[in-house]
């Protein structure tokens, strides 16, 4: 059977020849022609197959003429524009440069031009082509062939010529068609590492929408690397891009998974030689409770030897799977979602309330953690409460008068009383470990950090206690009661608030006051050193406060009048001339009975902002990087955005609010009405 008979007798072959799209023609020339061989007249072949024995002489002549025009063009450009497939260069012959590299993404022959078009488009073209006369089919096929074989420069020239001859309906058709064709799945084309980097620039809403595009996009958008970046950007800080912040997450959890995520994003993966990548199982603390599970990606090697704190730890997968203490991991997206829910609840004031009743007199101080709440009262007792059940666990008795201040950690609780004493308690058992006396007036403020304890008293002094060498010394300078003290052991400084309407900063090395902050017109009740992560834009400074607020310097070598513009080390005096000594926290918050809260810059002593809103004196104050919470004589609790002002006001107490505790998802307030209220967001 000869070629003409086979073609004319096979409708399938005839259909394939008529649907001579650029992709099909390119494929045909690549696989059935040597680059240097002459190309048979394509038009003549199509003509014979379509017309059969009944073709007239005019059609054959046109086909031969078109073949003479098209064939040389195809023979010239096709070998240069398409890399030959399945042929290795002859031995001893230099390898030719890869011609595929000159193409853009959509016209790389190895990705696009050698792939058939989608079936619906091909079927539509086939049906429309079959309705045309034979000569028109040949002409259209020739145009497709020329465009398919043309290089990029020729293609652009052809398109420009066609566009200049198009009328408006045709241009409208092109616009509608091109809108779909120019959509490129760039995340699928880019390497995974670059795709993850691109997604890190999206906000939460855009990232969630990207996860709905396709399965590939969902895999990338849900990757731990992307959501870890989102958590680092928003948790415990205000995002510089969107201004949104989320409640605090333990920083050690962020650090623990950072190296793992960096390795994954870089494509290196994890192996048994990567340090500190296998977390230890959950341990039990002294209270017999399990520590929180480590948050991070659930990657666990089958087996291997891992250096952990200088020791070799052999881990076997079966042992971990069978262990009751197997670490639990959560995707960073889940972590962000939980924090986001809490943040939304803070924003819109959605919370549940628990009330703790048991004291017979006003509650003056409190502190809480994830499990317990400690409260001190004028009834001379300290009560330990279970946060889940709201039940009283134990009562610490020993002071002879009202409790004005307390602080606890995992092992001990220290309290200060109007009876002029400080007591150290084992709050797990209720046992008083030791009692410290040294003040000649009631102790109304205390704070311990590491091995140092600072106490403020009605005797107008501050006393520093060192638990390591048992040494003590006294700081004098205030002219009235010292209501609150805050230590910063890193910079070896302490700040104090007093009824003399001033706040002082002290150098523990020189035992001198290095700065006095003046501006309040009422007794200063609280002072707080803000976290390092807290930031306040200079453009937000309230100029009205600068004229009435100032700082005086009382060191041995007072700074010059240009202290505001001086380097930070010089602004704190000669004691900080050593650049290796850390500086005190830059921002400080105070509250007073003048019904105001003030934010200070400790480097220059300037009041940056004054918060107005309470009707009477502010007794209680708490803050973190996201918000400020205050309680006042007016029985109200206010939540402030440090950069905007008052966000929410809580009521419910029947007496002045005297103390406040603040957590990432909880707010606790105590009052002279003998009640403690816990707000859970």
C-alpha cells in the first residue's frame, strides 16, 4: 500500500493532517527530519491527502507554489530554533550551544512548544477548520507553520503586522483571549525556596486566599517556613507593615525551630548530623506537671546520633512512638491561628470572667501564671488559687499587718508588709523560709531579678538585697514614701516611684541617682520598664508634655545641656562610659494620682506621651509590647493602645482597683471590694 492510498483511506490520518497547528507541525518536523535535510512541500502533501484523485490542477499548483515558499523558511529556522531530541553529538564533535536557553518561560521548547494544546481548544479549532474550503484550510495551515518556525524577532514582526490590520471586534476578541493565556503559575515555575520567600511577603488574608488556588499553592502557603515568619513578625510586637500585633508566645519556642525552618527553606533538609534538631521529651517539673509541648514542625528522623548539649543522644523512632512522653508538635499556622483568635478577642472585647472571693479585706497585690494566682490583702494573708477551678489551694499566714506587695517564681514567693518585714515563702507548701527586716517603715514595693531584690518603704528609702553574698545597701534621695521599684539586672540599674511626685533611676554600681524624672503633679504609684521589643515612633511624641516634663541629672559628672542629642552611653553619666555595659531599657511607664499615665524615654528623660482617661488617681499599672492596662480610684480598668489611646474600659468592681496582672490571653484585677476578677480572652 503506497502513501497516498493510506492517507486518503484513513479519516484519522486525514484529520490529523488538517489540524496542522504550530505545535503539531513543530513536533512533526523535529522527529521526522534531520536538521540539514530538505523539507518536503507541506502544502502539496496536505493537498494530496485532502483532494484525492478529484483535485483540480489549480489547487495542486497553489499547493506547490506555497510549498516552495514555506519549505525554505521552515528548513532555515526549525533546526536553529529547536534543540534536536534523542540525538547525541558524534564523538569528537564539539557540542553545540543549547538553543532552548534563548526562550522565555512560555516559549521554552522543552516545556511548552513540544507539548500538545489542551483537547477542548484543539477540538474547537478542528471543527472550525473543517467548515472552510480546502484552499482556505491550506492557507491557514501555512500561516501556522510559518509562525511556529519563526524565531522570536520574526514572531513579533508578524504579530505587529496582524494587529495593524485588525478591526475593533477582532482586537476585542484578542483581549478576551489573551487575558486567560497570559496567566502564569509562577509559583509552580519557580524553585520551592524562591516560592516560599515570595509568600513570606503576603499578609494573613492574602496567604489564606493563596492556599485556595490549587493543591500546589496550598502546600506552599501552609508551609511551616512561611507561617514561622508570620509568627516572628506579629507575635509579641506590632508589625511594622500592618500595625497588627499578637499576644506573646514563648520566645524559646521561636528559637528552637528557627534553625530547622531555615534548613528546610534552603533545601538542605535535615540529617543526623544537624545539631539540636531533635527535641527532648516532655519533662515533669517540681509541681508534678508536664511542661508545655514544644511547638514546631513534626520532623523526626528514623534513627541517628544527635549532639545535644555536648552529649551524644541516640534516638530510635520506635522508642519515640512507644513513649508516653513523645513530644507533640503543632504547625506554625495553627500557632498563629490560636494567637490570632486571642488577638481578635482582645480587639473586640470578647472574654469570659471568673471571680475569686475569700479575702476579708481589700486585695492590694497579685500575680499569676498559667496555673496559679497569688493574692495579698490587708487581712495580712496571702492566698494561692487554682486558676482552672477558682478554688483556694492554701493560705500563707505570718505577717502581722497588711500585705502591700508580692512576687513569685517557680520556687519561692517574696512578700512585703506594712509590718516592716519581707518574707520568703515556699508557696508549694506554705512554709515561711526566712524573714528580712531592715526598713524602719512598712514595705510597700518590691521586685527581684536574678539574685537581687529591691524593696521600697514608707521610710523613704530603697534597699538592695543580694542573695548570693548576703550584702545589702540603701539608696536615699526620695522625700516621701517609695511606692514601687523595678530592677534591671542587665544594666545594674533600678527605678523607683515615690509620693514626692518623682521617678528616680539609680546606678547600683555607684549607688547614686543618675536621673530624676519630673512631670507628674500627683503621687507616683507605679513604674514599669518596658520590654526591649517595645517601640514608639518619634513622630508620635506629644509636644504638650515636653514643656511640663523634664529630667534632672544627679550623677557625679552631670551630662551637658546637649544630653538629648548625646550618645546613649553618655546620657546616663560616667558609669556607662564602658560600651560593653548594657544600657537600661529605653522606655518607661509611670502612673500617678493625678489621673494620668506617662510614657518616658530614659535616654533623654523626655515624656513621650501622656494618657488621659481616668477620672481619679491611677493605682495599678501593667504593660507589655502590645498594650497598657490601668486600674484607678474610679473603679474602672482601661486597656490602652500605646500608640493610639484607650481601647476598652472594663467595669465590675465595687471599689477602687488597686492591682493588676497582665498575660498574653488573661487580665486579672484586684480591688478594695475584696474580690479578684480574671478576664480570659
